[in-house]
C-alpha cells in the first residue's frame, strides 16, 4: 500500500509540472501577442487609442471579477497561488490603464507640433536571477531554517505590465531563484524606466519552540476575538445606516519583497548585476536576500531595423572627382536607416537588393545644413555631400528626418552604438519552472556558499 501511495504522489507531481508548463506556454504566447499589438498602435489616432484603452479596461475588469470568483472556489494551493497572482496583476493593470486614459484625455486640445518622428525601441528583459542569503548552517548542513516560499516578479512600464512564472517551492536548498521568462516591451522612449517588483508568499511557517508555539496560539486567540468584535461593530454601524466597509481580498496575499528600476544606461548584451531595494529584510515572512539581482536588459531602436525614410534624391560630390566630379547624379534612391543614409544609383538597384553605392554616416557628430534649394551633409574626414529634392515639401521632410535621426543617435546612447539582440517571448514550453534544487560542487558555487556576510 505504501508503494502505491508513493506512486500516486509522483503521478500528482507530474500532473502539477505539466499544468505549470502549459500555463507558462500560454502566458508566453499572450505576452508576445500583446507586444505586437502595442507596436501596431504606434500610428493610431488619439480617438482610436482612447477606445482601445476603454475596451481593454473592460476586459481586465471582467478578468479580475472571474479570477476573484475562481479564487474563492480553489482547493488546490498551486491554483490558489496562481489565481491570487493573476488577481494582483489584473488590479494593477486596471489602475494603470485608467491613469493612461486620464492622461490621454487631459492632453486633448493641445496642439502637437512634430518635426520628424522620434524613434521608439523594443526592450526585452530576460535571465532574471535573484540570489538568496541563507546562513551557511542552513544551506550547507541542511538544518535550521525550514521555511518554504513561492516567488514571482512583476515588471512594468506605464500600462505595459507583465509577470513571470510562479517559482515554488523556494527553500534552503535553493541558492538562487531563476526566472526563465522573456518580457518584451514595445514602443519605449529613450527615457523609459522599467520597474521590477519581487513578490513572495510564505508556504511553510518556521518551526519554533514549545513556548513560542504557546505564545503564538494565545496571540491567535486574541486576534480572533478582536476580529469578532470588529465585525460586530461594523454590523452595528451598518444597521445605523452607514455604508458597509469593503471586505479584504480573498485568497493568499503576496508580500512585496523588493523593487528595482532599470533604465537605458543599464542595457547591454550581457547579464549584469543590479541593486534591489528591499522592503523589509527583518520580516520572517520574507526570504533572506542579498539586495542584488542579475538580469539581461536589451534595447533595440526600431530605426535600426526599419527604414525611417525612403525616397528619391539628387546627389552631388563637389570635391570628389571619383563619384560625380561636381555633376548632379539624378534620381538616386536613398534609404535612411540604422544611423546611415544609403544611396543607390536607381530604384531598380534598390529593389534588386543590390549593395548601396554609398553609405553616409548619420550620427550626433554629423553636420547637416540647409542651403536654400539644397542641403548638405558632412562628416569628419569624409567631405561634404550635397542633396537636392524635386519639391520643397520633400526637402523639408528629408531635413526633418535627418535632424531627428542624428538626435536619436545621441539619445539612445549605447543602444545606438552597440547592436543588442532583443529576445522575444518563446511560445515553446519552458523546461525548468523551479529554482535550482540540486546541489553542485563547482568551485564557483562552493565559494558562493562559503562567503561570510
């Protein structure tokens, strides 16, 4: 009989892992679809954008109501934790969407003057790892602290709010908590600020002495009496005609563990450590933390992969006999992208995907001058190049985008100088949903475990 029970227990665990893997796959697909939808909204009119926000508010509110009803009916702890996490995320999204809607409405009637289109970027956050600060005795000797936690992260910029998978259980066998999720944010300006919030829930209360248990039982009894008296007072106030006080949220309540802010200067191709501001490091309901975390923040402006402006230009190299010898090259085809102005001799060569005949660097050191019917571009050591458009409107359009592109090179800092790979949420199942539960004897981890704090 014992063997059968152990087999059933293993079967239940496999079912839970399969449920979590399917849930992670669904959430990754939703995040990818949401990021694409937000990118397509870039050219939406204010009226259409307002209707989309209102529609999304109604959807999120209905999801929160359904999640709250499901939470009251949950009997499985894993499902209760996942539902409580989704309810917390949904309420936060509703609040931020309302804030965005009010901000959009307050901006009505104000004239919008644009010269060129400021560049936005795609920002991806991945490889999130949070080290834990267990005592050497607890971790190495596997004794002492027996608390177990469930942890997840919320990362948000404005109304773009995403969550990671729920990692459970996290105990003294875990040296760190690793999140395999890839979070992709769309239409980010250069001054963006990603706010990362780490939440935890205490699954197992710590084992205490008999005296401490007695004190805890007494405090619990006193708290129950106080709760009954408070409910009686509220009922009496309600009978007197006063409005009834709202009840607290159902289900497990996650504790905010720490927060961090990530900006453009934190971006790079590699995984880097960052500071995590802890809310309350002395609380027994929270896991022990270092106050640091690691992640990979990648930024790629859209202008590096998508053409900013494409069209016909007449080109002349007045001081270069090799190219034109002072003559105008008519009907050249130009493309402004990736902080370069690429030139082809004709539209046919451009459509045939030929290599450009000339590439002109457009960055913060480029000098762009308006000379009446023509405009010039000059880079240090490359000489002056003159351009002419067939109409005045085309010349104004080209100058506006060239000025904006040169300014974007300065605004995007390292993202304009280093090409970073922006990852996309993967719809495939994630193989590892738990933190590192197995011990390793590598020199790096041994040094990590034996470090005295």
